[in-house]
C-alpha cells in the first residue's frame, strides 16, 4: 500500500475512535447540563407550591399553560421513613392540555404541615426527547466526521506529497540503478536533513558497489585470461611427455588423468570468462535466431556424442520460433540445456523438446528425484556430482536469460526434469 494512503487510513481510524468517544461524552454532558437546569426549575417551582400550601394560600392551577404540572398526596409516617425526602427521575408525563404523553423530568419531595401531617409533592415538567437528541448528535457527528475526513485526506495528500517528494526522487533514482553501469547523479532538492543524509548514503553505497563490481569483473576476466596460457603450456608438455617412448604404461595413465584435470580447469576458466563477458554485456550484436534450425543442428551433434546412452530425442515444433539475441549466446544457451538434459538422464531415457509460440521446453527422464529450485541456477551447484562437471552450465543459462529478459522455469513431475524458457509477451 502506498505510504500516503496508509497514513491517511490510520488517521481516519484514529479520528473515528476519537469522534465516537467525543460524541458519547458530549451527549452525556449535554444531558447532565439539561437535567441540572431542569432540576433547578423544579426545585424553585416546588418551593413556591410548598410555601403557598403551608401559608394556606391559593395554589396555582395544575394545568396553567406552562406544561408544568403537579399534584399533592398525603402520605403516612411509615412511607416517609422509607422514602428519600427529595427524588429526581425521568418518566413519561401525560399532558391533559395536549392530550398526549411526553418525556418529562419529575421531582418528588416530602413536606409536613403545622398539624404534623405528611404530604408528597410531585412536580413534573416536560423535557427534550433524548432519543431524538441522540439521533441528532449521531447525525451531526457523522456529517462532521465525513467533512473532516475529506479535508484531512485532501490536506494529507497535498502536504505529504510535497514533503515526500524527495523520497519519490530517490525511489525513481534507485529504479535506474544497474550495477554494471555508471552510477547516475542523485539530485535531491530538499531542506530536510534526513533526506539529504539518505541520498548521500545511497549514492556512496551505489558508487562503492559499482566499483567493487568492476574490480571483481576485471579480476575474474584478467585472471581467467592469464590462466589460459599456463594451462595451455602444461597441456602441451603433458602431450610431449605422453609421446616419450620411455614413459611406462602406468605413468601414461597418470599423465592422462592430469591432462583431463587440466582440460576441466580450462573449461571452467573459459566458462567463468564467458560469464564475466555476459555480465559486462560484451555481446552487443544481436540478430533474429531461428530456434528450430539451431536445436535440430545441436541435437544431431549430441545424439552422436551420447549415442552410448541410447536416449530417444523428440522435437515437437508447434511453431517457427525466432528470438533476437547474440548468435554465440543463443548457441551457448541451448547447448547447455541440451547437455544438461543428456547428462542428467538415464540410459534408454527420453528427451522431449517442445517449441511453442511462448518459448521452448526441455523435458528429460530422471529417476534420481527433483533438483532444488532455489540453488540449481547458482554457480558451482551440483545436484548430483558428474565427472567433469563444474556446476556452471545452468548458471550460464540463467545469466543469458537475464540479459535478454527471458524467464527460465524448472519443475519436476512424473520422474521428468523440465526446463522451460519463456519469452516475454
């Protein structure tokens, strides 16, 4: 979720809770204030009636046009002992003048005349409809909340976007970074010290990573190139030694083993050098490669080389597929996938190549179980050790696919390995 939207959402939730608490407190405060004012009026009115009653003066009419009503009843001393002297309560009051009931506030108080007779005075006065008040308060709280929420969202969107503008500049700059390219300049026009420190730290880190990458690539490239000469010299000397008539059969076997080891080292060295060139994008020339023709040519060579395994290879051509890429890298890509299908196969096994409009799929029999999809494309990973294998074939495949925005997907089902190259649409 976008940062601005997340902040706005959280503020909205907090405001909703605050308004709910505020609305509840506001309602009870209003009711308390209304009751307090009403009780004062009731007390004044009751004192007026009691004073006139004790003085023997004429009492006011019970229905006097003010909606205030009262009545006096004589009570027993026992009732007085068990009843509070003053009581306030909310009840429904019947108004004879209107012929209807309304919510009212009632005061009950007990007084005694000069003959020690006890009387209870009940004074009633209509009050506001509290349910209506609740609904009114709730309605206006909702209106206030919606108005404030819209205002807060608008203000937040404006203020946060202006405040976070340097952050979006930094994020756009990060999207343009490529470790194998020069670090682009990062210009953050901000007076906020945190953004300045962040931009400086990111720029230093990116430059340092680019320098380290260039140094590593140069080292691998130079080391691989320099190693080729002594390896070639060692191989030539071993061949000369093997041709020496004084060498015994046992010594010849050892020489051949050493020579095979040197060949493996040479292959590994050339592969590392090729990986370095791919990562440095030193294969700029591209053209339309006819995958069908290339796979047919390569599969014929592999069938001859691995004829002893008696592997049945089938190519299903659902379409004529062409990919624009460097011809050498295309050959390396499909050569490694085919080699992988033969090496990690069983005798009398099967290889099925399917060429379709979205890519190429290589499937081969394998009863040894699935490979670990998290590691198979890492350098030097070998699911099952094969003599002479360096564990760089699938790493090369992954690097070439990444260079041309191709997707390589591995799966294992029904004792079959599957590697599929998907072309982006």
